[in-house]
C-alpha cells in the first residue's frame, strides 16, 4: 500500500510539473527573478519585500531568498526592504527576462544582527495567513534573557498565544496545545527535544540561526504531521565574503562561531559551538563527595553550501548536542542529532525546486547505581530513541503577478525504540527489551496564492496525508472495558516471518484543506480569516506537568488513532501611518479529536503493553489575541494580551465532563521594550504575567485510624489552579571598542528583578510538628534575583 501510494503521489507531482512547465511558456510578459542577499556576507534574506512601481506589485523572497515576478515590457522601479537594512531602489528597463542579485547593506552599526533599525520588516499586513509570528535574531538578542544568554524559545514565549507551564519547562504550548503538537524543524529536519538544561535554554545557537518563523493558525499546506504549530528555524549559510568570528562569554557557558568563504561569492561555511561550565565553576564550592558530579551541555552546529552554477546550489547542514547529568548514584544524558542535504534548482525564472533529504535522532539513557551494606553492587540502566528519515521535494511556480503555486511531496520513515532496561544485581542480570515500532508517512500538497483583486488575496491549498503503522514482531490487541481502567489483552499477534521485513498493521488517510483570506478594508488595514485541518501520527507519553527528557515518543497504532484538529481564525491587522505601529487582533477556535490521555495511575516507563493505559478523547480551545508592536525608532517593542480557554473531555475522566486542560492559561500579558539611550548604551525590559495553570488536588481529608488521607470527592481533574505567574527582567547593553577588526559589547542583565517565587507546582506533606496535619508546599524552580554579565565579540 505504501509503495503504491508513493507511486501515485509521484505521478501526481510529475503531471503537475509537466502541466506547469507547459503553461510557463514565454508570453508578452517578462520575468524579473533572483535573490536578495546581505552584501556583507552573502546570506540570502528570507521574506524580503520587493515593491514594483508603476503597477504597485509586491513580491517577497521565499525560504531560500528567491523571488520572481512577471510584468509587461516597460520601465520599473524596484524598492527592496528588509529589517535592519537600508532600503535600496533599482531602475529596470524590462524588455527581456532579467536575473538580479539584490545586495542590501546593513543599517546597524554594531554586531550587525544585534541592533534592528530597519525601515520596514515582514509585517502581518504583507502575509495572507493569520497566526504568523516572525522574529529576527536582532530582536531575540535584545530581549533580557536568563543568565544573559539570548534564546530562541524563551523569546517566543513573549508572543501572543505561546506559553509554558513555568520556569525550567521543556518546550512550549501554543493555543492550549500539548508540547508534542508543535512541529519544530531546523533546516527541514525535525527536532524532538528542543531544550538544554531541563528547559532553561534551547538547543538553537543564536549565532548560527538566520530566521525564525512560527505558524500557529492556518499554516501552509507544505507542513504536516503536527496539529498546533510549526516552528521553522533556518540556519545561516555562512559568510561568503570574508572570514568572520563571533562569540560570547558569560557566567554559564561560552559560545563561538566561525564562518567564511570556501570560494568567494560561490560557497561558504559556518561552524558554531557552545559548552556550559557551571559544573567546573561550582566544583571548588561543592562537598568532596560531590565534586565528581556532572551537569553540563554542549552542542555543535555546522553548515556549508556550494553554488554549482547559476541554477544549482547544494547545502549540507547538521547539529549535534547533548546534556549530561550525573552523580555517584545516577547518570543521565540525552541529545539530538540532525543532518540535512538540500538541493536548490532553477528550471526557469518562474520555476523553483527545492529537494531536502534529512535524518533526525533523539536518544536518552539512564543509569542508577547502589551499593548495599553487604557490598553487593546493584545497577539499573535504560536506553531509548526515536529516529526519522525523510525526503521532501517541493516546487514553486511563479505563474504570474496574480498566481503563485506550490506543490510537493513528503516521505518519512519513523523508527521508535521504546526502551531497553537492564537490572544488574551483583552480576545477575535481568533485561526488558521492548520491540521497535515503525511508522511510514507519505504526503502530497498543492497550494495557490491568488491575488483576486487589488483588495483581495486568497491562499488555498490541500494536503493529503497517508500514514501506516508497521511492525516485524509482536502486535498487541486490547479489548474495550470499563472507562479509565487498564484494558485487558485480547491477543498478541506475531507479524512478519522472522526476516525483519516490516508489514502494515493499520493505516489512515486524511485530506487536509487549508485556506486563508486577506481583504484590504482601507490602506494598510486588512481583514483576515483562515481555516485549516491537520493530523498527527505520533504522541509524547508524559504524565507530568512538563515533559521530561526521558519521556517516550510513541506512534499511532492499531489501538491509538491519530489526532486531528480543525482550527478557524479571524482577525484584523493594521499599520496606521500616523502611529508607525502594527496593531493586530485575532480570534481563534480549535476542535480536536483523538487527543491522548491516560488512565489514573498509568505506567508509561518500559511497559510493553503501554497502550492498555492510554485513552483518547476530544478537546477544544478558543480565545482572542491582541498585540501592539513598534519596530522602528529609538523605542521599539511590543505588548500583547491573550484571553483563552482550553478543555478536554475523555470517557471515564472527570465524571465524563469537560475539564480544564493542564496547559490552560486564561489571561496572559507580555511586554517587551527596548530603548536606545545614545550611541553607546541601550536598555531593555521584559515583563510576563499569566494565570496559574490548572492542577488536580484533594478537596477533603479522611481520617483513617488517625492517619490523614487526602481524597477528591468530586472526582474532577484539574479542579484547582496554581497562583498566577509573573516576572520582570531588565538588561543594559554597552558598546565596547568598535574597531575595524573587532567589535565588542557588554550585556548586563537582571532576571526576576523582584525575586518572585512562582509556583512550578504545589504538593502536600505532613507537618513536622504535628503528624496529624498536612501542609501545602509551593515548589519554585527560581525564586531569587539572578544577575548576569555577558561579553560578546565579533572580528
């Protein structure tokens, strides 16, 4: 079935390519195409805006910096704008197809990406779809950060509709969705654990990141496999003009990146690395028996590109990073590895092909050691991983100034290893080795961006997803039973003939329509609306408030159906000329089916029949997001407010009634602001407020033989809410020496200015003075002021 589906999808793509190529014959119009680049280093600029007059036509560069527009013969003026760069204009006498490389010069004076003073940038008035958030590295670096280190994911938490459960939480939640519902891709390869140091930092080195785009509404048809959002991170290509070194030294870790040309103007590379050293700095202050403890992370990011000729370019990028935590009794490490090979090919000035082949792996291991009084040695170890292989050819056809078509295929293979556990009792070993599980996903999509009129633009597409659950060993079938109880095993099926060949156990096909509409109500004021359906074939098994590095990714199987989400959103975006700010208001509603849940007291770790403890239910979330953003002048920043609700309903849970989702945050307020004081100093501040997340607690105490027993009489899940979360961070940046060869700056920061002790969770324990009494204890991950100093340099 999979092979036949691949053949069908391949034929569809070939036919589409043939048709498109046939239609793309020369006409009375001519095509202007090319790339927009940073003149200082040759980096292509994603989503740069090119305005053409007369005709008032507008086009933006794609994810690879390419643009194309067809116009009648004549004289035109091209005006190109991009954040942090001076506006450029170019006169064109169009009487034939023309290929251009538009070179833009930075308007910033120090550390290029650190200060954003551009005339304009990608605004939501320029996009068709709702729910698109884009942040430049310059903006990310100006937001006050934990221990002074700029971080991609922490910066995303200042945007509307994006939250987490608190300090040190892994990942992020979008519009009430779970962490695993976010597709995070780095140069096309999926990243399964995006956090270092248990959630305090992300795996993305800011010195190696070029562009960050988040889709949280009706995301484009080219993306699939997740139901809440897509976080698309593009790495730098490397400086193809000269050798350059960037870096920083802080109190927690150091980072350095080296980039330069392999052949000037034709090829380049970048290598960036980080390593934390809190374990080394704290070693003298620790007790003697604790000095060998380990707690650090490191990562390495690399990329190279080769322009073979005017029509072909190859890119090879990769990432490797690990976290290590260890004591004499316990050791734990986890990490990601990704590799992407990408080929860009230009068939004609109107026909652009990108083909990406990628590999991604996330793995972790645990080991515990104990020494009994009789000197017997005992140990327990556990390993698990998930691997993904994929290929994605995509074709963009710039049909005319009114139509832009995108089509493509996607083939992905999943290899899930739930785990292997070994118990060693003084040489006597017992082993649990769970069988590998496999999944195959194939997809085809087609999308048209149609400028119906001067006021109306429609982006309509469809994605067809096919997924098959595969196995070459044991498959379990369970019987339905009383809700919220462990399902009994009906029978075990042995799949395969022992040769290792995988066979299909179950499969699903989904048709996912997606449409976005933009209508210009008046100059620079747009009404937008969108609808999207998306499906998800994998799940993160975690029964904690925040996922941990040792949680388990698990595929949809014959017992667990894929989840499906339908989302509708409507909003208004405006950039009043007299205010020079961007105003936006957006309303959304999400309906979810087959959302994963768990029976009470479920066992998820090294459980060969874990599906017996899994449930599926339905969910809904809705809300409104308001934002004011200013991105020019000495004062820059944004303030946004989100009101939203997120609910779940699962048979057998919470009296079969709707209950609050663990990630519900009713009110969220974010404020991020920066101020350039003079040519040497700038200051910034960041304030976050959010309603406490729901939690389940007992509402009465039973006294049984003098022992207090907590009990929940109403049987409702998430019946209480933690205290509200709020925090203020500030930072000041001082330019150091700004020489021709070397530029430097100092960043001074204070995280959690008024030492707020935000509750990560609340737990109950017996009172030390009176065993008959129980007391509630607030657990705060960070409850004090945290100052920091960072030195950044570039030469």
